[in-house]
């Protein structure tokens, strides 16, 4: 069995990053600095626990000492003898997973490039190219940042250890302090001194010990750039994050802000998103601290403003925003660990400094705020005929969408503040990504193009009964047209298609129907879907017409 920790580096650490790059991408997520695996010397209990003194250096066999880090978990182990630094794994379970991954074909030697992430998104998400780009870059930079900062932490530790030759390294600090406390300095067997010299000091004059300020900062620490997705309803804000979640190599938590309340109120605590992250990281705090939190529907915690009146919350929404502030910025929160038992803590401290936050919201009415800012003439937009009046004309709707998209793409942080998000929170989301709305042709693409598209799903459902399902191109256009009228983006597509296919879904199982053809008339409700039965080749009408409406 392998040890639950791996060698990071021996001094000097110059080649550390090169090692990391060569060792495989999944390794970066499990333990960012893996470079060489030691033999089994630990207990391998499978629990993430403080390191026992019995663990020995894989290089020289001397006992390892844990390095004190800012958070409670002992991540690094140091061999004072040969100056090797090890990073602990979260336990044998993850370590075995890492070994399994290592032998797996899915391993790559680097994080996926933004272009590759975008290509993957392309298979599932129609349009939204700006969002795909921003998210791909955000995710890639997140991976890079994790690797870089972990490398820096290790390097800083080692350079600190060298900076105080007279006091040993940072870990000997308490020992030196203890000596000062008892008021004597023992020079041991140095031949320079004929006999040990004792310097008596009254307790109140004990000299305190301070850590020296480093002469120069050797490394650049990368800060995160949280992302805010803004756009109308049903255009893929939540969907794109769900698709991304499938390929992420770090723990993720999808959280909905709608149910979040201030501490003390009935509802979900803000810190719950961290609890989810920890849960998805199998209770491994170190891994959870490198995760990504998706905060959906963040506009629902906006304080009431001029633009949206009572549709949103009052001051309590602002309270939630303030609670989110610290979390997004980076703080240590006590998170329920999900573990209970003798000697085990119910809560664990978790640092959110490195957690990437991706928030999204429809921000209905934001276009008016942007319009007011950009042009006095735009004040009327939305408030007058254009957006609130019910228009049957397709081109009008397309024009409105076009205008709205343009305004959304020009939205800035100030507009969000006016919308009711506190400036401090807005400031913590430096990347603002606008989503565009869909026109008819795009809705047709959403219906049919993506892997796992709605049509593919429906065809699969019928194929399970041995029946072919086909849609006329005009039928698809009609579905898109009806969906556009509902003004809920791509969300309306499913309900329209389900309605059209209700009767065939009822009639097909156990019948002699071989294929179903959906026509424009069937979508409009003026005729029924046409069936081809096994015995007869001639088309036969279904008994009842399927009536569907636009609402
Ligand atoms: N760009 C897209 N490509 C493919 N399918 C999409 C796209 N946008 C939306 N969809 C489909 O529409 C559904 C609803 O989209 P989604 O939940 O992402 O909306 P949203 O933008 O989060 O809206 P809201 O602001 O109302 O939450 C998705 O489940 C998906 O099936
Ligand atoms: Mg959503």
C-alpha cells in the first residue's frame, strides 16, 4: 500500500512547477504539488487526521514533522534531516482514486486549455459565445491559480525555514521561545566556552521573538476573478454551469440564492454552499477549498429598488448580500462536516480564499437602468409600448430582444448597484458576462443541435418502444415560434413538445405504430401527428387531433 502523502520537493524548489506540469492534470486537483510518490510508511487509516510522528521520510527514513499552516489541517510534512517537503493526501480513499486515475486513459498532463473547454461546451450549449469564452478562461485560470499558489505556499515555507539559521526553522520557534521563558541560554559543549554560561533574566524582561520581514517577495500570488452571468430567462445561464460541472476536476456546489436568508431567519444559511462543497469533496477540506461555487438567481437577493419594486426582497435581501460578501472575498467559515462520532468534530473550519464564485441572474429590468444611463431617449424603452405591451408580431419581439441584448451587453457594475446589489458585492465580481436572448432560428438549433437535445431525448423515448419519431422542418419552426411568444427562452420548448407528443406517447406503447411524423399542423393543433403502422404502409390519421395553444 502507498503512503498517504507524497514528496513535494527537496531544496531548492526551482523545478517544482515543471514537475507539476509533467505529472498530469488530475494530480493537480488531488494534491497540487505531487511529484514523486513515497513508499508506505504511514498508518493509511483512510481518515484525514493530523499526521502521526511515526510517519517517516521516503528519502532518508527520518521522522517527518507537520508544518503549521493557516488552517487547521496538516497539509505539509517536513523532513528536517534531508529538507524534503511532503504534501499529505486526504486519505487512502482519495489516494487510491488518484492511483486509479493515473492509470486511466482520461488523464492528461495539463489542465484543459480554454479553447478545449469551450469546444466541449459547444457540443451542448447553443450560442452564448461570450459566456463560453469567459467561463473557459475563468476555469482555466482557476486551475492555474491553484497550482501556482500551492507551489508558492510550499516555497515560502522552505525559504522561511532557511531565513532563521540561528533559531532553526519556523517549527523550532516554540522551542527557542521556551528557552527564553525559563531564562537561560545553554551553549552546550562548544569548546569556546570552558563551562556553561547561565544568563539570569527576570521574567518581565524576556525578549519577545519576531519573524523577520522577508527581504524580497519571491513569488506572485494570484487572486481570483469571480464571474457574474447576466441575461434573460431561459437562455442557458444555469444550464451552462451544469454542463461545466460535469467536466470540472475540482469539487463544485450549485447553490440557489432564492432560499438564502440571514442568520437567525427560517431558510438556508449562506454558508450552506460551503457545506455542499465539502460534501462534494467527500469531507476533504483541502479539496473543498479549491472548489467552485455557482450562486444561481443572485438577483433574487437584490434589495428593492426603483426598477423592480416589490418583486424583490426588502432589506433582508441586503442582509444576505452582506453575509455573502465575506464568503466571496475569502474568509474562514465553520462548516458542518457531516461527520459525527466520538472524538470527531461536527464542524470544520474552511477557508474560502481560493474558492471561485460564479454567480448568475436574470436581472429583469436591468436594461431600463442601462438605458437610462446611456441615453435619455431610452428612458421610455420597456416602460412604454415595447416591452410590456403584448405583441403578436414576431419581428417586434425580435426587435425588443435585440435592443435588450444590446443594453445588457453594455451593463456595468454601477447598473447592478442601482439594481439593488450592494457595491461591495458587485465589486467582488469583476467579470460580467452578458447572455443574449434567442431568436427563432436559434431556438430551432436549441431543439435539435446539442448532444442530448430535446429532440434527441424524445426520439430516444420513442425508440425504446421500437418507434421512429420525425419532425418536419416546418414543425420545428412552429415550435420555436410558439416558444418565442412565451418569452421564457428555451424553457418553453419542452412544454410545447411534450404537449404535441402527449397523444402519440399515449397511443404508441403496445400498438402497431412503426413511426410518428410531427407536422406544422400537429404543432398548431389543427391536425394530428401522422402514424405509419406496421401492417399497412399508407399513412393513417390518429383518432383525436392534438390541440395546443400559445399559452
Ligand atoms: N444555449 C442553450 N443551448 C442549449 N440548451 C439551452 C440553452 N439555453 C437554455 N437551454 C435549455 O433551456 C433550459 C433552461 O435554461 P436555463 O435553466 O439555463 O435558463 P436560465 O438562463 O438559467 O434562466 P433563469 O434566469 O430563468 O433561471 C435548459 O435546461 C436547457 O435545456
Ligand atoms: Mg437559472
